[in-house]
């Protein structure tokens, strides 16, 4: 077999920049494509093509795109448009000689030809079902075995071609001139990075005239400075893409070392001192769930798969210029004595729209008892805008000599329960004036906890409540994601992540998990689970102190005899924590919620990542089943669903001033009806219907009511 790759298979696979598990998978794929014998009995030989698409001025990825080999095969009997193995080439998007994406920018395919055949070919990409397609530009005819301006090779034995780079260059260059790497020394490796900020250009958050794009991270980068500034690529006329790319050289002996990085952008003149916008790692690049793109330094010159900044593709929907109002009530914090604006405590609203600025204060509106800020946001309809509220405590809060000191005070980030402690997500609509709020009230509540979510006493007037939590650790016993759990010997702990709950219970809370630090042994012992018999079920019974909030965000950690601690959950989005709620006994009167003397929380099943979140109670702010309100309404209305976002259930309420034939339906973004919730005559009053989206994919959905001549639609977000 002719091996035309100048490095061994393992090294080549590491070029993709993936982790070891991805590399192992790709090794199996690649080696499986290499024929074991030089020539089959039918006289055919195998040829393996590998192309890197990083030089295509488009967003070619494995999801939605197709790569094929176009061309002709010159055989002993003439030219044919197909391989001996049956795949067609041709010169258009009808070719069936498809390549498979084997990771990142790399595509590969193996086909058979007769020994001695000449293959004259180019690569082509297309989007199935559309007219979008493009083939490579021409090459120098002098290098072609037939004098054509295509690629060309005479195949005499099983052959693995070297990695080829898509040609987007005019002037018919050499086939070997397309690699995007810059100049480097002989003992260096060149690493190429590429990102698409088209969405940010289209919506105005990135100005190509004044801003630059760069990379920060671990070696060879730095988290505090931007030592690689990317170059703007020339885009085809009319394209909404804005690609930036560039390479950095590293010593060859650094190959194999782990590497984490993020793309950033900011004003060119103060990219290292001013406000910058940070990219977030998406699922394909972020196996650790920590928000970073995670990979290794490749064994040889390599490209790292391009990505969309913040995971956002250039917009295709209507773009709206809107004023978005953010307002948050921190009454819950004030009630517990951990916030006082008269002492200098203040609130900010960091988000994707302001570079996650935590230092700028919102304005306090006394009439609404809320902190407010407005931002001009230019976005496409349906865009998901990430943000959170943040408390900036006065310095005296951290001074042990001050009367304002608060022990165990964590960082100021909120832990909004409806979003699983992750970033809040506001779904942008087509209105020019918009409000991001909770419960359709016009205001948000810090941590998503309204006053109704505070447990002040139980039904019997007790100032404590017995709460039981059970967890099935079976999946941890057999996990391959991390070191497995030993139910007989490992110690298992609840790690509380909601600051307010931790403060009311005397439990240290923080990103560094201070409960495991020396001096907190008593607190740690209070959250240790007990094994139930010889099973994998563990139980924790706690006597919680009141008043406190009714939601608990947490992870779990098991500690081995040698002190090794394994803790699940990570990242910034929903799924970073478990969330469980203490359910009220009676919430029919929102001003007088009745709480039980004891409660068994919804049981938990261990997972390594993507921890599940229990839907929040309605706190009497909406009804929990289909029933009529006591008051006669005088107008039609379709209300905001709650919770929103949701997983997998939410409540949708509507109001009728008279009996009407009602149809309440749910549609996906393609306009396809995915559920009919009501279809029949309903009496006058307010009704609430529960919608279960367990069988649907995450995304934006529209729900619409038709009642007589009345029609109204709203959007909701399913986040699994």
C-alpha cells in the first residue's frame, strides 16, 4: 500500500486537535479505511482522499453540509464518471462519491479504481435540498498528469493521499500551496484557528472597522492578554458570514499537551485593557462543560475546527432594533439581611449585550421597588440572550471587624432556579419595546424566587422543617466518564450551590467548594448521605432552619479513601446543578402560602453532566391544572407560560370573557403544529393547561390561541 501521508496514522489523527477519546475513535475510522492488501483479486485498488475545508469561505460543517469528489477517471478503455466501486463523480452536486467528516475540518473517503487508472478531480461542497454548492478553483495544468486544471493522480496500488486543502485561490496555484499556515521554524508546529462573527456583525455588537478578534487561553495563549489577533477573511459578496482566522507557532516538543481557549473581541486600541466579549465553548468543543474550547496541541501543523462565536450562526430571521428593559426585585435578599442599598450594596445585570459587565450599577426605582436598566439591543427574532443578575456587596460586608460583616458570603452571581442555576435566557421578539421578567409580572426576582418562595414557618408554626433527599448512585458505579463510585467505601456528600440557602443553613457555598476546606468538618458531616442497606440508594435527612428559600441547587461529590474527590456538574448553562423544590401544601392564596412540616424532595439519579432541574412551583401566581377562576373576566388574553424556559413541562394560561370554541396549539419554528392542547368549547374564566414537551427537541416554540375572532401567539423556550 502506498502511504503518501508523511506522518504516522496516530500523529495524523492528533492534527484534528481533539481529545484522546475523539482521537481513538477517529483512529479506528481511519485505519478501518486503509485496505490491508495491495490489490484486490478483481484488479482494483483503494484510494483514500482526505481534505481540509478550513480554507472554504463559507460555514461548511458536518451538520447540514456534504463533501464530494467531482471529476473523471481515465481508464484503459476511456474516461468514465464513476469509481470502480460504483460511486459517481461528475462535475456537479449530483455526485455520490461522498466524504465523511472525521472531526473538525477534516473529511475523508475511500473508493476503488483499477490499478493504473488516472483520477482527475476537484472537491465540491453542497447543502442537500438547496441550490447552495461550490467546487474548488483551478490548479496549475503543468502539475496535472493529463494537463487539466484539476487535481490529478495515477493510482497503481492502494494509496492514502496526503491531507489536501480546499483551493479558493485564483491564478491556478500548485496543489501543495493551499495550507493556511504562516511561516515557521523547522522545529515548530503551526496551529490555525478560525471563528465566524457574522451574527455579531449583523446585529451590531461587532464593528469590523474598530474592533479585532483574538484568542485567549492556556499555553500557548494567556487568559489575561490577547497574544493572537486574527485576520479578517475576504467573504463573497452578499455573505452574512464574517470569518476571522490566524495561526500561532509552538515548539514541536509541546505536542500532546492539553489546551483550552476562547475567542474574544473588543476595540482594537484597548483589546487588553478595555471591555471584551468572550466566546463560550459549545458542546462539540467543550467536553469538560467549563465554557472553554478544550483540545490538545496537535502533533504537526493543524487546523482547529472553526466555530460560530457564542455558538450563533449569522441571522436569517428578521432583525429588530429594540429597547429591552431589565428589572429585578431583591426583596428576598433584603428580608434575610444580606442586601442593603443604604450601605452601598448594588445590583448589576451582566450579559451578552454588555460584555458581561458586573461593575456597572442598575438604577433603583423606588416606585417599583426594583433595580432597572435598559439596553438597546439589535438582534434577530428568536435569538436567545444570556444574562444574569449580580450583587456587588459593599466592602464592609467582608470586613470581620465591621457590624455589616456577613460570614460565608459567596460571590455575587445569582442562581436562578428556573434556569437550573445557569444563565438566564431571554428570547428576543419582534417588539421595539421589550421586558425581560419572571411570571409575566414586568419584573424579575433574584434567583427566580418571588416573595411566595420564602418558607417562614410550617403549617404547625415550626421554625424548622425535616427534608429528605434520596439519590440513586447506580450510574456512578459503572460510569466511564470519571473514576467510578464505590458504594461500600466512598463517602457521599451534598454540595449546596445556592448561596442564600447556604447562608440560612450555615453551609459554606462558593465556586471553590469551601465546605471541603479545613475548619468546616462539622458542616460537611451535616450533608453526608447514608447508604440504604446494601443498595446503591443513598439518603440524606436534614433539619433545615427557617426562614429559607424553597429551592436548593446542588451537586454531589464522593470522596475516596485517598482523598480524591469526584464532583459532578459544571459549566454555565442549565445542567450545571441539580435543582429541587420544597413544594407548598397550599398555594391557592399567593399571599398566604402554606408549607408542610416535612418534605421528601423529588429523588435524584446521578449523572456526570447535564444534571436535571425540577420545574418550579407556580406559587399560586398561576393555577396548576385546568380550572376556572372565581372572577368573571372582561377581555380575552393569552398569558405568558410559566416556567419559561422549561423542561419538559410548563403551564399555559388563557382568559375568556364568555364561553367560546377554543383551539390552543403549539408550533415549532418551521410552522409545523406539534401539539394541540385544547380543541373544544371552554367556559368563561381563566384556564391553565399543562404542556409536556418530553418528546420534543430543545428550541423555541410558538403557542397560539384561537377563540372566536380572537387570536394571539406567544413564544416559549424548551431547554433540555
